[in-house]
């Protein structure tokens, strides 16, 4: 009988990319609530999304283990040998069927929508992360989140186009900001995605622009937002993006832009909450 080393659970959590995992799960729950799902359905969707994000995070670290060791990325538990590939692989094999089961328990329509989003994450890990199209899996996966939320309703319905469009823009911005810290490292050419090819500062500016566009799309698409908030929301987002870009110009290759993007998400979120919108 094998024993588990102290700290193994924490190392597994770190290998699952906890910040993006928690952020995506929280966004999915917010969308499920705004769509009008019951508390039980929201909890089930949250569990499915969390399990799916674990598979994306663990598969990412497993696939990148050799490259991470090559460049000395010692923040990775597999690189420091806090975790063995075998253990992470076993956890991954357990999380995959859990993701499928939890997703389909929420209903076959929302289940397939979310499994499609998870497949996008795996496609990013295995191929697209090193191409000009590294943003595409993020954009498509984020667009699937409001789709999952509304298809879980009874009766199910498709989300409004502006919701899907805004989510897609935020997904692309998430890719640009989430990968910026790695630009300071020397890593193999096969991992050169769009942010690597553009550079840190252009990626930062582009991400800020995408967040502003997403907020404008929410303001223009939703009929329930109060007129004052409809105009002040995009203006506030523009000011935040401009000020953030200036403040982060010299820290573009750190985690700070991702934190700033998460803060920027609060503006369209508040607009939707104030509107009491149902995303349909």
C-alpha cells in the first residue's frame, strides 16, 4: 500500500492551473444563475465545469512536462518532481469520466455544449497553443459557456447572439493575458502561440481592446440594462483598459495583466446583474 506525500493535494491543485480553473468555473456559475437555472442545476453545472477544467489543466502539464523541464520552469510540480507523471495521469483518467458523467447529468444538450468546450481546451494543449490560432480554442470554449447555461433550462433555448459574441471576445482576451508570463521564458518554437508572435505589449493592448469591445457588445445587446449604466459601463471599461495598459506596460510579461482582465470582467458582469437578464 502506497502512501501519499504531504502536500501532494496542493501540488495537484497547482498542476491544474488553479487561477484559470477557478475563474472559468465562477464565470460558468454566474452565467447559469443569470440564465435562470435552479440552485441544484447551477451546482451540477459548477461540478461539471470544475471537473472539466481539471482535465484541461492536468493534461496541459503532462503534455508540456518535457518542455517545462527543458526551460527550468520550477513553478511546475512535475518539473520539481513533487508529482510523478503516473500520479497526474491517474488523476486525469479519473477526472475525464467524471467530467462526462457530470456534464450529461445536467442534460444532454448542456452536457454536449460543455464537453465541446473541454475538447477545445484539449485541442489547445495538444496542437493550437503553438500556432497563430492559439486564441481560437479559448474563444470557442468561452462562447460555449452561455450556451451550456441556457440549454440547461426547461425548456432549453439558445443564448442571444450578443452574449455568445461577448463571451468569445473575452475568451480571446483570456488567452492573450493568461500566456503572457511565459513570454519571458525561452521555450521551444512549437509553443509559440499568438501572444509570443505579437509580443507582450501588443498582446496586452489587444486584450484590453477585446475586453472593451465585449463590454460594448453587452451594453448594446441587452435591452434590460438601465440607460445610465449602458453608457457608463463601456466608458468605465475603456478607462480601466487605458489606465491598466499604462500601469502594466512594464509588467506585461507577468501575471498582473490576467488579474486586470479578471477585474475588467466585473463591468459586464455588473451590467448583466443590474439588468436581471436571462441571456436569451
